[in-house]
C-alpha cells in the first residue's frame, strides 16, 4: 500500500474508533420507519479518483438516501434542461433555514435552492417522462449509474413517508399556488418520496460523491453519468446550500461541498480528489448525523482537505 493509501486507511479506522462512543443525537422519527433503524450503525467510506475504495465499520449497511438524493436528481435535471432553464424554477441561494422550511422567494415564488425540500420537489417534477421511461425510472437509473450498481427502493420506508408526508405535500400545493410552473409539483411529490427511499450503503454514497468530484465520470465504472460542467454546478450548490442553515459554518470549518440526509447518510466531495460518505443515524437538531459531522470534520483537519487551503 502506498503511504497516501495507508494514511487514508489509518485515518478512517482511527476516526471510526474515536467516534463510535459518541451517542448524542436522535433518530428521525417523523418518518416512523426511520425510528426503527439500528441506532449504533456507523460506517465510513472514501473512494479516490483512481477507483480505490477505503472503508471502516458498517460501510456496507443499507439505508435510504433521503436528502442525499437531492444533488443527484438536481444533476439529472441540469443535464436534461440546462442551468438557465432549471434556474428559472429553482434559485441557488442559501436559505439559512431548515430543510423542510416554507421558503419561497417573495418576488418570483421560486424555492431558494434545490437542497431544501421545496426546491427538491420542483427538481423532481422537472424530470420529464419519456415515452418508454417514466420519471421515477429515469431517476433510479441515474442514481444507479452514480453508484455504479443497480439500486432499489426500500418499500417500507417509502410507504412510511407516503403515509405521513403531509408537510411536503403542503409545500407542493403552496409551490403550485405561487405561479405558472411547467410541471405539477403535487403529482411529483410522491416520486420525490420514492427517490428519498432509494437504498444505498456508505460505499455507494462515496462512489456517488466521487463521481461528482471526478467531473461526472464514475471512477469505478468509467461511466460518464453527467457532463463535467453539471458536476461542477452541483458541487457549487452543495457547498453553499447542502447543509441547510449550517452550510456557512460547515464550509468554514470542514471546507468541502457536502449533503446530509435524515436517515443518517452524509457525503462530501473533494473536487478531482475523492468522494467521502458516512452513515450513522443519530441526528443533531438540524437533521445531520452527529457522528458523520464529527468524523468528516476531523478527517478534513487530519488530511488537510479544506478546499480553501493553500498547502
Ligand atoms: N424525505 C425527507 C423529507 O422530505 C428527506 C429530508 C432530509 O433528509 N433532510 O422530509
């Protein structure tokens, strides 16, 4: 093993040991099925641009993507429609608010960005059905290509969110009431629930983040999933908005584009260097994995990953 590879392996192992004892935070329970998760699961994974896979702990444990799906569906929308068309419907400003906030720009009615639920529901709605591929199949195909393997849906988590997701439905109705959209967010919110219930592991998420870091080309399969400019656009929005109202502090301290989800997944990307993911389901009050945040912060410091550094 090269010295660099050894440093990564050691760092992941050491951080897994250091933070396994951290039991702060709570499981998400507003989606009842998520409250049944094993709370102590903890996995870390990193994939480099040459396709090396590094991991520690429960990096092969399945869980649902939840909001970690948002940047990848945004990437699909950007690939299909282009940046200007997507920006007509979803802005790209940090909201400074929680993921489920009712935050629509007063003058245009657009959601602030595609990382909060309001923006993500429109992003999903913007993916057109084609004659032989319905919207959700296109999304699942795209998520699978980012991961480098065929993904599937956790039907129990999907049913649980569909049964309780009235806040997101309310958001969709509100969006529809604010202006002339080319698509129906109310119809699309059920697809959004399905996209959130796509099942992955920390290793899958590391491959997905690595694909964004690698200019849209999956470093494991060589598949060009999205064009390079789209990968850069998605990383830019992750950097400013991916951690919701904690995005500024995250960029300040950790210095990497990132995205969290309420099932406990967290990704970060080092452009042209690596994709990183953690899984640990206990969350802080903002809906981010407590151990994931601690581990990625410590890893960034230990390996000097902060993007603004001039080493
Ligand atoms: N499916 C969840 C929701 O829409 C995703 C939220 C999240 O992961 N932050 O409420």
